[in-house]
């Protein structure tokens, strides 16, 4: 079952790991062609390497405070198959990563006019077969300035989603969702923003 978590570490993996999982490691030629951004910590290493491409996109998030949940990149027809681990049609996103000379990864992901469903969700389970309350489209953006949490810097990560949906009664709403967290060099986690709004 797919349960969305507000724990910062879990969200980092759930929200962003799909973007990194399909990405190939930089080749030697790509490293040589990258900009010369060597540092005193890694004076003989390669320059930063930029990698980008289009990947399948699916995103789950719940907000216990509002009792709402969202699923982006799937439709009511494809959600059951996805929850059953079937290969279904999904939305797409553009992913851009920058591998620094020290090996850490900056990750950005964008998805434009992707399908979004809003659920009146009390148990945080978006795969329980419940019908969505509202359906529409949204734009999604996520960022992570140290994807693998190297510990060399404060890791700031999060996402935002904004869209328009129509509910089961024909009413129109604006839906927005956002999360922002930080992981300090010592491993301390701080969540500064988390929630879903339906207006």
C-alpha cells in the first residue's frame, strides 16, 4: 500500500528517488566536457556534470492536518493498476541534476499540466480504492540541493504543486500543496512547511 509520510527523510526518498533512480552515472567524456568547477577539496577531480532528461512521473502526498491527499501523474483509471504494481501510463517530468566535484547531487524536477486527484483522506492511504473528490491538472516543481545528504552542507529540499480541479459536484477549486525541509550537517531534520489547501 502507498502511504504518504510527513517525515522529512521518508518524503525525500518518496518524492525524489524516482528522478534519480533512472538516471545513468556520468561518463568520463561527460565529466571532461563539464564546466571547470574544481574546488580546493577536490582539486584534481572533474568539473560539475549536468544531466537532464524526461522520466515517468508519479507523486503521492497526504496532509493529516487538512484531511486531504493528492496523487499526481495518474488518473482514476490508472491508479488501481499502479497500486497493484502494474505497468500503467503515467505523466512525465523533466529532471535536471548537477553532480558537483565532491560527488554530491543537486536535483530539480518539473512537471507541467500533469493530472492530479484530490482525496478526502483520513487514513493517509491513497490506494484503498476510494474515489477522488476532485480531478484536474497541476504544475509540479521539486528541488533538493544535496540529494544523497553528503553532510558537507545543509540540505534544503521540498516541492510545490499548484493546479485547478473540479469536484464530484461540479465545483471548481484551486489546489496547492507544498513541503519544505532541511537536514543540517549534523543530521538534524527541520520541517518548515507542509500541507495541502483546497480553495
